[in-house]
């Protein structure tokens, strides 16, 4: 039994069920990633109707995993509070991580992890008891056709950056600092193509913590109602990183060579509106303390 | 409006001048670095006895720059009228005094300043990338820099060929010339010195003959500064040049959202030539008890020390 890792994945609906197998699932089966997740605990949130199919897929992806499928049929209701429902399931998974003293890999089905990235993030989080370190990386969005380019071979970070750029999502293409019209203000990401060839700098002002070690206080934070608003999943990358920064628990990795992930995103989703470039060019509409700090770190993607 | 570029160096004494010419000047004269400096003004503060040698060397190697040399005379007159032997002045105070003048000049001439200390080696292409990353008004680019032994400047890979790429320099630094202050900063080593040294690093698995190092540098140096008037007001009130690394980033830069820390040596790599017996952080076995629990612990808790701890920079050698 791998007591080093717990994975959390919310997945329902045909589109994301398919991504579980073709995107996340494929990358979790690459040699180094497979070794990193071997024997892990995997909590999956889905609907009752899809439970058996999801379970079958998950068992195929990580045959050694101990899989818990949580179901909630409200997920498919019109106007369902999806963020709050996901948070309910996440809270259960966090409780388990705290009890087991294991880190969690946050991994939705549209994530594709470059081979070796998961172990590198685990190593970077020094999973010593009680420190609660959490690893963030800048990641990129790519179009669904990226999946076709994956083929059957494992993909290193370097190849994944290259293929990712060939199939980049509009959200990415709108974030170049050289463009007179861009979406940086709404995306919080600015990209600079360096003159030295196959290297890009990325200023991601709201990177998500992906490999995390919880503390009891995190559970309390996530479970807290904000006025009349129930705890919601958006807390994860919107507000929680500020707590992590304040407590000195964040570790933000500066290079795709160590950890890299592509998030498959439909062409018409998450597209920041274009507007004339602002001065300074890296203005972002969000102003959380974590944003103010993370804008000061420049990552690189190498291909 | 595009800003001008100034390069700022304080150097005196034959040993430092030698390192400056063999290391700093050589690396800045590599093709891409040199091109990036074209049209800049290089402000060198030295002492009168070295002025002509430096002028000759720099003008020969950098025909497309404007050179300003400030020659500090053997004696200066303090504001109170007292005559002071400059050799007896604390060097840190002397450097600070000239840094303040440099900031004033840069502000007056709409310039930014690239700091080129005389013990510093810039990987090829690093200068252009640093200038690019720090193109925005007010931003200041910091780079974590390993300390290395002077012998690197005699290595054939350094002396021959047109240039040394960042990846070759990283390899030379970590495989052959790493200074003891950094050697003992490796997480888990028997005499790990990170608690006082402020640096902690680990080797990562890498394929294809590459080497990857994950580095946390709690007080990286700002090499490119886009000054704002507040900086002048800050430094004119400081007791020594140490404020540049130790207080300015924490008290000002990060709070003003101006630091841009380069997360990977692929974009920029800088190393600092250090004598074998210099800058060795003090160490006691007691430190290991703390480092065993927090491998990246550091005794200082300035805001920049706290924030930079959370940035894991990668150095890639080949």
C-alpha cells in the first residue's frame, strides 16, 4: 500500500468521463507517473449512474489503487451548486489525508501530467509530518486535439510543452505580453517568448497548489461558510494559497523540466476577453495576497 | 519610452580587478551578452591607480558602449571637512555611496541599472533575458547565484570557445567548482549549512545526461533594477551596502510587487567567484536538529527571506 499519496478527482458526464481515460488516465500510466501513484488512495466524485463505469476505468488506470467512489446525483441537476458539492466530497478526502498523513494530488480528469512530474512534486513537498508543504506549478491550457498528439508513448515535460504550444488554447494565445490586444488582465497569466530559442517565461499569478499536505486548520478553512455562501471548490486556488503563503507553506516550482501539466480545455471555455494591453502589462483583476506575491516569480517552460 | 541601460561596477585592488577582467568582463563579452549591452553606459567606480588599465580593457572589448569611470582618489573630504584615507574606509560604505549616486544618475537619465559586481559571471544570453524579464517600469530582476571557486576562470570550457551557455556553466559550477558554502547547502548533507547560509538545494533525477538542481535561495541578488525615486530615498538612509541584499528586497521590493525572481537557469544563470576560505557560513551540529525538520530553515526572517523560500528555482546543467 502506498501511504505516500491520495488523489482526488471529481468527474461526471460523458465529456469528462472520456477525459478520465484519454487524458489523466493516460498520463498516470506512464512509467514514472505510474510508479509515483502505485498503490495510492483515489477518491473520485461522480454520479450514482456513472459509478460502475468510472470505477472500472479507474481500476484500469491504477490497478493497485484503493478507490473510493463518492456519488452525488445533484451534480447533474440544473443550477446545482457544483462548487459546494465538490467541496463536500473534497472535505471527506482531506479528512482521510489528515488521518493517513498523506499528501493529496489534486487531479481533475482534464489534466495530463508530464512523466516524472508527480514524483518531483512529492519530493519537493518534503512529506515530513506536520509541515504541510504544498507545491504549485504554472500550467498551460491546450485544446482537446492535444490528446490525439499524445499517442501511446510517455511524454516528457519538454515534448509536452512543444506539443502543448502547437495545440494551445486561446486562453494561452491571448496572454503574450507582446500583443497590443491581450487577455492578461482577466487571465492573470503573461507569457514571454525569449529570443534564445525554445524557452518561454510564464508569470502565472494564480497557480494552483497541486500536490498538497494538509493541516487541520485547512479543513476548518475549507469548511467555513462565507456569510450565506457555503464552502465552495473555488477556494482551492482563489483564497487558500494566501493562507499557505502566510504560513510559509507554499513551494512554487520554477521550471517545466521538473513538473509540467496541460489542462485540456474546450476552445470556447475559459477564454479571457481581449482588451488593449495595460500598463503595467501584468495587471490582473484579482488582488488576493497570494496574487501579489506569485506575480513576482517567473517560471520557464522549455521545449 | 524605452529606458537606457547603465551597468554599474565597483572594483579596486589588483586581485578583484583580475577577477573582474577574467570573469565578469569575459562573460559579458560573449556574443549575446555583448549585444545586449550595446549602446549602454558602463559606470565603473575604481581607484585612481587602476583607471587607465580598466579604461583600456573595457574600451577595447566593448566599442559600442559609453564608459564612465569614477576614480576614487586616495583621500576624500567628508562633509564635515575631515580628510579620510579611502583605503581605510569601509568598502561597503564606499560602494553604498556610489550606488546612491548611480541611482540618482539612472533616475535623471531614464535608465535602469544592471549590477555587475567584479566577482560575477553571467551565462551567455542571460543578460538579454534579464533585460527582457525586467522590461517593465519599476521591476527588479533577482537571480539565485551559486558561489564557485576562482579556478573556474581557468577551465578550458570557460576560457576557450566563444561562450559558455547557462547549461554548461551550471554543470561546471555544480560538478567541479562549487564553493564550500554551496556544497554544504545540499539538503541532507552531514554538515548542511542552510540555517546560516540561506541556501538549500537538492539534486533531482534527470534524463539524457542532464543534471537538475532545485534551489531555494532566501536572499537572491537583484541584478537588474528599474529604480523609482523611493529607492533613492531608501538607500541614502542606509548604513551600508548590505541593505541592497538584506533589507531593500524585504522592506520595499516585494511589498511593492516589484521583484521578478527568475525561476530557472535556462532563462538566466549567474555565479559568484568566491575564494576558497571566504563566506563560509558558521555551523554547529545543533543546526542539523533544526534542518532535519525544516531542511530549508534560515535564521533570518525578513519578508524577502520568507517569500523567496517559497520559490523553488531550477538549475539545469548539461
